[in-house]
């Protein structure tokens, strides 16, 4: 009897083992199908097949890994995190966790993970460095990786960020995402007609994929309008407005300028309300110009400088809107600053030549420039440290830009405070600071801060010579810094 019982236990044990093997085999079969579907890009079908594999074996590690990847690709972060928890300690867990952190916008934590020195580990480290605005370091990490579509797209973005978009253009392949990126790079490198043709052909293929449509239409809007094709540009803009909240996007980028403009207008209204009617007429020889003349002079200089920037954009990139276009803007904006500074200085020399020596101030004040220059550098570096957190633009760290800002000093710190003091009295410093921030395209909050500091320095020195020298000193000092380091600011 005892022997029969032992035989029965053996039979049941073998049956249970065979059942487990059958379930494991079934899970392996489902996982193989899931992997094939995933490679084909059929994420929904792959997910359903992987879930069948887990029915057979809830702890099937290859399937748990693949399901985590599928949900990461679909941006379903909570589900991906659930499968990662079920996976526990696994050889691929750091890689999957790194992808999850990148999608959550926490790239710094990725660099702290024990990523293996495999191609995927290096790729994820390069993606984290890219997100941290360190394109040179990211490029070093990504060089030599197997040329998958994800790697090629990353290299294209990194070459663009380091000012060599042509190299990225040569690397791109024929996948949908790469053709979309090719169209963008063709436009940015000054080949808008090729970009338009490519993106127009892509539009039917990306219907139903809003993220791709937004990128294609954004490039097409700039390409059409930059070529002067207003009808097609407006049509593309109309399509883009159905996918993107354009007013919200506009406000997100211009809110500092709009706040400064509102403050400026309120101060103007307060200042005008304080002016009493004149009871007597006093004849003054060579009177100061009024604020209206000041605004017209500044507007004329801005329009001429914008015309020069548009001409330069057409000459370099066949794009009249280069000043508003990523990458191209970095090449054109310093020349725009220089043109605006030259126009304001030369115009002031002709318009107010009798007052020019008073506007410039005594030459003895030039020594103030030696401390203003380093102070400007420190302010710029401090701003660069907080700028990414606030999502604000940067000042072009180019010597041409600093020369232009130096040439603007006689106008913004010479004539403007003088005119405003004559009419608005104690409101003059605030109005002068805000006008500088409003009139000069760039980081409005930074320009308002710099305008206030420079006006205080000018009152102390009694001269704008020192301030002009300070801008040049700041530009020369920053030019000595390594370019990769400066790009972070």
C-alpha cells in the first residue's frame, strides 16, 4: 500500500512538472510572437500577445521586460512602472528605469543609475546629457553607437545643438521620424524648397499622429512665411491651430515682455496724469525732444535693424524670418544687435549732435567700465544658472551682440532718462529701465535687471563711456570661455 502511494505521488509530481513546462513553453511561444509584433511597430497587438504570455506564466521575465518597454513607448508611465516593480531585480531593470525617468523629465537621476556600458546604456546616458543641455558631452557618449533610428535622430539633434546641422543631415535614414527630422534640418540649413517638398509629401503619412503633424506644420509655417508665401503660410498656420494652442504658446513665450509692457503703460498713464496745464509759455532754445519723438526714433531704428536681419536671413538661409527661427536665430541675432546699436548711435549723433558731449558724459568716467564689465559677466552667469528652471531665453553670448549693446548706451542711458526726467520726474528711472527691456529683443527680465543696474552705475559715474566699455569688457571676457561651457547659459 505504501509503495502504491509513493508511485502516485511520483506520477502527480511528474504531471505537475510537465504542466509547468507546457505553460512555460506556451509563455515562450507567446513572448516570441509578442517580440515579432513589437519589432514591426504593432504595439497594441504586441501588448495583447504579451498579456496572454503572462496568463500562462505571471512571472515570465522576458515578457515583463517587453511589456514595460511597450508601455514606455506608448508613454503610459504608470503601467510601465507597475511592470518594472513586478520585474524586481533584473539585468535590464536599470535600462528600463532610465527610460522611465527620462519620460518623467528627471534626466539627472538617470546619470546616477548603474547603467551597463552596453549600447543602450550609453544611449540612455547620452539622452540624459542632452536633456541637461550638455550636447558636447552627449555627442561624445553617442559617437560610435550602432546606427539605429533612435541613435541617428539623437546624433542629428546633437549636431544641430553644437552648430553643425549638416553632419546630422548626412546621418539620417528613411524611417518616418527621420524623414520628418530631415525636413526640419533642410529648412534650418537654408534649403527651404527641399524641406517644403519633403514635408508636404509626408503630411498624408502622418495623419492621425498629432505629435508628428505639429512638428511638420510648424516647420512648414516658417518655411512658407520665410519665402513670402503668405497664402500657404496662413493655411499651414490654420491647420496647426487645430493641433496646438497657439495663443497659449504665444503667452508662454512672451509673458515677461507683456508684463513689462503693461507696467510701462501704467507708469506712463500715472506720469501723464501728474502733468499740470501750462499757464505761461516759455521759449527755450534747442528744447529736448518729447517722448513721442523718442519713440518714433527708436521705432525707426528697430524697423531698419529688423529689415537688415531679414535681408541677412534671406542671404544666409533663404529665410526672411531667420530672427524667429531656431538655430538660424543664433546666427542672425548678434548682427541684429550690432545693427540696432549702430543705427541708434549714428542717428543720435545726427539728431542730437549739439547735446552729444552731454549725453556721453565726461571721459573721466571711463574707469567705471572696468568694474561694470566683470559685474555684467557675473549677472549673466547667475541668470544662466536659473534660466533653464524658469524656461527663459538667453542673451546671445557673441562679441557682436556686446558691441551693439555698448553702442546703445548713449541712447538708453543718455537721452532716454534725460527726456523722461524732464516730463515724468521721479518715474524716469523706472520708465527708462522698462523701455530698454521692451525695445531690445531678448530675455526681457534679464534686460530689465541689467537696465536698472546700468542706470544706477551711470548716475554714479556721470558718464556712459564706462558703461559702453563695460559691455565690451564683458563680451571679451565671455569670449575667453569655452563654447561648450557657455552654451549652458
